[in-house]
């Protein structure tokens, strides 16, 4: 999970849209086995991002952080399509 989070942080800007949208297939938005729980994954992604910001205080990482905070708040809204919100988050970072 940490490996995927670090890969997203470092490579999402140069990845193709099809590769970016394939990330969604690895995330479980409902109680699915063999997929990462979306809430846990976002917390791991947040941790990895904060560690990256400590080393390199780049503007893009701060933008990434702001988008991630927004997504995490959005996922707590009742009746929201979590998969679409996550896809929108990834495309926004692209």
C-alpha cells in the first residue's frame, strides 16, 4: 500500500490518463477483499505525502495535499459516489 502511495505521489504528473484511472481498480470502495480500503489508503497516502513535503517543499505537493484534504472531506458526505470522487481527484492531480 505504501509502495502504491509513493508511486502515485511521484509519478501521477507524467502518467497517462488510462494508467491514472487504472489506480481506481486497486481501491475497494465497499467491503471488498483483495483491494485496499479507500479510507485506510487515503490515510497512508496522506502520511507519505507529508513525509515528501518535509523533504521537498514543492508547490505541487502542497496542491496535492489540498486536493487530498478536500477528497477526504468529500467522502464523508452521505450518498456520494466514492469511486467517481476518487477518479476526479486523480484526474485533478494529472
